[in-house]
């Protein structure tokens, strides 16, 4: 190292130690005051995603108020216009006809009024009768009290709803004395039942997570219900609650105000303590305004997750044009804040997903919106590829750094499945213990995504099947441990169990690969995992895709379709 380099290095080190001294956690985000207004000089292209939603530069987090209005999809999101870490948050606004190509508009909201002068935080949209969209959001007042506000379009005839007004009769809701004023945020889409509007606000009481319920006859005067809609012990702060009906049968979505015999409800909360999105399926008793999760749904952090990887602060909305419910979720970075400053950007939205109830009634199923398929370009097809233990076969002919892959794997029998240890409660621990390198019986088999030619780097997405006393246990892993030779990265072995019938001895997998993200859908969307990874060799044209098997049972790739993905217009 020459003197100049050494000097620069020590200045950088000193800078970094300053930063870590001043770090604090502010409402669940690490705050780096020194970094939050360092504008990106350039935006580094190497790990930049091609077909996921992200702004031109800088930090993004929660999707806000997704909405369909008069033929246009709207996405608002928490955005730092000045830097690549959390801070200076505004409501950025983009519009689209297909949720794939986006046009950025001026910011819809920024702190400007006494009721939000210290922050315009997350919220949701409700379309009132007469086709009038209203946004409910959390503002931080001069005392940093979290209050719930509303905003309306300045001109509902403007097809893009460019300008939003925050009327002076805000805030609509302030925390009562029994509520911690710094733990009271993220109002939901409101629903209409029994002659009133209802909405939820996330909170906690000591360690009990709470979804406070508010009621209103006119949408402006809100009264807190005596009991929360739901709460659960030891789950900590509930951020971004989401509450909506799903049909018992079929993939159709429902407007948020629908209830009835053919309907169940989903309550999702983003647990600040673990930073994952959990949901339960249950019943909503509208007369009592109580939500009761089914006994098949675990409440809390051993429960079901939308996604077992980087996916947080999600929100659904009903799309009346295609009669479906769509889920947006934020996939944060897994590199360091210093890397983000150097990259000039941080955060993406996962591909919007259609969600519906699985026929079992026990869980949801998720699938990328059909509009994504319009980006499929060059295609390769394979069938009947036999994979013996230790085999890996390259799928050539597509841009492996930006691709959509769908594969069905089959296996002749299950008797070689490894024994399941009943102590294995957390899928992620099993994935970390077993990985893809530890050879098994039936599996590990699946895809090696973002792989370098000689496998110095790869992100394997794979199944492993275990034998428990009365059933088989299927694990889906997306293991980032070998994803990069780079340093200072978060490389978890993300995993989830898959509740799937193995009678036909087949398992399907779809992975959306996009430079620094691998978003996977196991068994038709029953278990989803999003990993953020930063290869150093497996980049751009040097990224490869393989199918592999490391189990003693032979596995056949029955059918595989892979496409190069085009880049839509996203800004
Ligand atoms: C802020 O707190 C002070 C002291 O408790 C109080 O007088 C004032 O009304 C509060 N401001 C707002 C906007 O609530
Ligand atoms: C509202 O938007 C419509 C459609 O863009 C436009 O024609 C009209 O002039 C706008 N009205 C106002 C008051 O800006
Ligand atoms: C309110 O929540 C904050 C965390 O945001 C915590 O530090 C504080 O102790 C809580 N106050 C009370 C009275 O529980
Ligand atoms: C779960 O609830 C169903 C009815 O919804 C009931 O038939 C079943 O016995 C319950 N199971 C347990 C373990 O409580
Ligand atoms: C398969 O197992 C072998 C032996 O443990 C290991 O060297 C290799 O890396 C594994 N393959 C993958 C893709 O993990
Ligand atoms: C995303 O980044 C990783 C690595 O820094 C953290 O561990 C996660 O907590 C974080 N997730 C969210 C939702 O902030």
C-alpha cells in the first residue's frame, strides 16, 4: 500500500468509526446522520437490478398506498431523495399501466404541515364510494408524536393523481394516553362493515403486538374501539398491518370490504423485532370486530411468512380491473451502508405478486403478476435431464444474470429421504446445517443461480426432502453463503418448509434472477424466498445458471423453461 492509499484508508476508517459512533435506531431504521444526505455521484451498474422496481438512485423502503385508479396503477414508496441510507423521507410516486414499466412523477408528499413536519411515514389507500381515492398515512408532529393523517388528490380528474393535498383538519387520529406515541403507525386500507369504516394502526404494549381498531361513519371522525382487532404476546411492535378477505376457492381477489360465508381473512404484520412479514388466516367477526386466527395458523414469529428472505413492510391492494389481490414488498440490501453509498442506491420492491388462498385453506399462494411474462425474451427449453448425485448441468443460451426460470423436478421414490430431526423447528437453521454441499438422499436438488463458471460463487435454490414419522418434510433453501467472494456482506441461509403433497413425486420451482436478487417460488408459490446477493465473478455476461443434484436419489428435470428477461422502463 503506498502512502497516499494508506492515508486515504485511515481517513476512511476514521470516517467509518465516526459513523458507527453516531448510529442510532430510529423507529426501526438504523440512522446514519452523516450519510443520509450524501448524494450519489454515480450509480454503480454491476448489481443494479434490471426488471425490479427501483428509483434512479438513492434509498427506498416501504411500498405505500398501492392503488388502481381509472386504468392506472399507482405505487408510492418511502424514499430518501438525498442519499442511499434511510433519512429525509418523502412519499415518492410512480405510475404504470402494467406494474412492470413505470413512470416517476413528482413526490406526492413531503413534511410540510404541523401534523407531519417531522416525517411522512407509511400508509395505505382507500377508494371511497364515488371513486374517490384517499390516503391514510402516519405523520410525525413537532413532538415526534406519531399521528394518523389523510391526503386527497388535488384533482381527481388528473389521470396520474399527481398532486396531493393534506387538509387542515388533520390529524385524524392521535395516540391516546394508553398508547406509546412513538409506537403507533402505518394505517391500513379502510374497510366498510356494519355501517362504519374501520382501519387498523400498528402498535405495541410492552412486548404485546397490537392492531388497534378505529371506526368512523364519515372517514374523518375516527373513534378508537375498546378492543384491538387482534393482538399477540411477545411479538413486539407490529408495523404495516394489512387485513383483507380471501375467497375460500379460486384465485380471484376481493375488495377489502367484502365478508361472508365463502370468505376467510388474512392478517399480516411486519414484526420489527425480526424484520419479517408474518400472516395468519382466520375469521373476522364483523359484529364483534374481532379477528380470530384459525387453529392451523401460528400467531407470531414461528408462523407463516409471505417470504422467508429479504421481504418486509409489504402491502396488498385489490385490483378491480383484473379482479385480483396484489402484494408489494420491500427487499432491502444485504450489503453494508458504506457499499450502498458507493453504489448510489439501496432497496428494491419485489416483483408484485398475485395472492390467493390455497385450497387447503391453511396458507396463501403467491405468484408473480402475469404482466411480468411480457419481458420474457430468448428462451431455452429442456426436458428429461437426469441428474445423479454430484451432477450439475449448465442451462446455456440465456442471460443468466437477468432471467426467469421455471423447472419441474421429479424423483422415482422417497425411501432415500433423510431422517427428519423433530428438533428442527426453524427452516433456516436446517438450511444452514445441511446446505447444498452436504450430500443427502432425496435432494438437495434445484438451481444454481448467479453462478460463476467454475462455481467459486453461486446462490443455490433447492429442495431437500426429509422423512418424519408420519409424513415427509420438504425444505426450500436459498442459501447466500457461497453467493459472493466479497466481504462485509450479510449471507444468510434463508429457508422455509413447503406444505406440499408429494404423491406425484414432483416439485416445481420458479426463480426470478436479476443481478443482485434471486426471488424464488417453490411448489407453485406456496413457499417464497427472496435473497439479495452480490457476486464478484458471476456478474453480467459472466453469470451462469445450472441445475444440480447432490442427493443419492436420481432426480429428473422433467421440464425446464428459462428466458432472458428484458429491461422494462423503470424509474
Ligand atoms: C407538544 O408537547 C407540548 C408539551 O407537552 C404541548 O404543549 C404541545 O401542545 C405539543 N404539541 C403538539 C403539536 O401536540
Ligand atoms: C384536472 O385534470 C384535468 C385532466 O388532466 C385537467 O383537464 C384539468 O384542467 C385539471 N383541473 C385543474 C383545476 O387543474
Ligand atoms: C415507547 O417506545 C419507545 C421505543 O420507541 C421506548 O423507548 C419507550 O420506553 C416507550 N415508552 C413507554 C412509556 O413505554
Ligand atoms: C381446529 O378447528 C377446527 C374447526 O375450525 C376443528 O374441527 C378442529 O378440531 C380444531 N383442531 C384443534 C386441534 O383444535
Ligand atoms: C455437492 O456436494 C459436494 C460434496 O460435498 C460439494 O463439493 C459440492 O460443492 C456440492 N455442490 C453444490 C452445488 O453445493
Ligand atoms: C435487511 O438487511 C439485513 C442486513 O443488513 C438486516 O439483517 C435486515 O434486518 C434488514 N431487513 C429489514 C427489513 O430492514
